[in-house]
C-alpha cells in the first residue's frame, strides 16, 4: 500500500466533468484508490463518491492506493487531484 499527502487543486468546487475524469483514471488501474479527507474516505473509482468528497482548493488530503499497480496509479491520481481545473474547465 502506498500513501501520499496532497493538497487538492480545485478552485470553485469540483464539477461532474472533472469527477468523471478522476474516476475514469482510477478505473484504469487494478489497485484500490481512496481519497481520505478528515475522517471520511472516498472511493476514487466512483463518480458519486468523488463528487461527495466536496473537494475544495488547498484542502489537505491523503491519497491511498493499494494493489499491483499502485505506484503508477498514485502518480497519475496525484497529478489529477493537485491540478484539477479551476471552475470545472478541463486543462
């Protein structure tokens, strides 16, 4: 299992399109991908779970990946979560 502390990069909230991009990316990997914010855990493979995380800019979170391709997954998901587009506009 790999864990990494990150600062979420979305400003203006996370929109459905961005949540879909994050979930689709998580589903490309076999490992389990979870985002922990405070006491709550969110399954990154689920669009609804990602949306329910109510991500906001500069909020600290813990990204946890567990499985065969966890190293690659944690790199990709870290980039996506830290560089989430501002105001829901994809970069």
